[in-house]
């Protein structure tokens, strides 16, 4: 098999192992087209279908578990930062409304600096606002911020977290980022060609879990819990190690989920924040 075929095989193996098929069937009533998830839409071939659906299952299931575990209330106000389609809020709303979710109602708002994404969400029945997350003025306190594959696109994620913590409009935050065992500076698009590069295309930092934890704490957010999803099966002698190298080279090893709580103890001791 080719490397691409092995990567597709990996995704299918993980899909079956994690029983994501049952989760996707639960989402069918939402009639969501993941091929239009991002501003730059791509053809939904088998590889992209499994990759996106596995990723979304991990993100939404992790979020629902964290909301049930750490936040009480029959109505939760969520703010999805950098949301490009409104998809996650719809899925989380469905998961939380059921019996396992405790019949919780989700009031979701998407905030983004991309007018194309904001317009797309509003046209599809969502609620999106064109603004910076730290400048958003909610009518009621935010129960939890959401950030899916966003902070790796920022030049200064610590400053983003600090400004959000300083705004003091919400106490919890669910974050997912690409997972790698070893940190690296990405900037993959910046090293080739002469075309313009969008923020959606380019990752700045792709960090290991401990590095993300330290930066979040420096910015004012303490880790409560984390979870890792891998895009390849584990514990297969020799093969798993080879697949890990392939995924790291061609993409990244998986995704990391973080449940954070606002805690400025460390951030307040740092005296040189850029205001």
C-alpha cells in the first residue's frame, strides 16, 4: 500500500475502535455538510471524510464530557472562538440535550474576525458576531469558551489567553489543538511559493501537551483535564511507531483536548504583559 492508503487505513481503524459511527448517526438529524466546514472548502474524498468526522467526534464528545463534569446548570452559554461554520455548537447542543447530556439547553454564540465565516454561520441559522473574543460583551456570563484548532494559528497564544482571562467574562474554556509528542514551529506555507497566506491556512506553533499547558497557565488559565486522540492505532508492534512518524511528517499525530479554568495567579506575577 502507498503511504496515503496507510493513512486512510489508520483513520478507518480508529473510527471503528472508538465507535464513532454511532455518534455520527446521532448527528444525522442536523444535516451538516463537513465539506463546507472551512472557508477554503475541499472535495470530500474518503480520507477527508474519515479525518474530519473522527476529529469532530473527538472534539464534541470531549466537550460534552467536560461540560457535564465541571459546569452545572440546565442552560449553558457557550462562546465558540474562531468558529468557521457553527457546526460544533449544533453538535454539542444535540449531545447535551439528550438523556446522557442531562437535558441541558445550549445557547451558543460564534465569534470570529473573518466576515466570510460570520456571514456563513448566520445564513445557516447560527448566531455569529464579528469581533475579538476578549472584546465580546455578553448579555450574561459565559459558562464556557470553546476553541477548536485556533490557538495554533496565533502569533502570541499566551497574550490571547491573558487578555481573555483579564476580561473576566467566563471561568472555563475547552481547547483542542493538533497533538504532537515534540513541539515544533510549523509555518509550512510560509516556506514555499509566493502566494498570499491566510490565517486559516497557517499554523504558527504546534506544541506538545506540556508546552500548551505552560503557555495557558502563563496566560491565566489552569489545566483541569486533558485527553489525546490519535489518528493511528496504538500498540501494534513496529507498525504503530512507523505510522506515528508518517502522520507527524504528513500531518500531525492527532488532537489534544484541554479543559481550562481561569486562574490568574501565575499571570499576575508576570510584570511585562503587552497591553
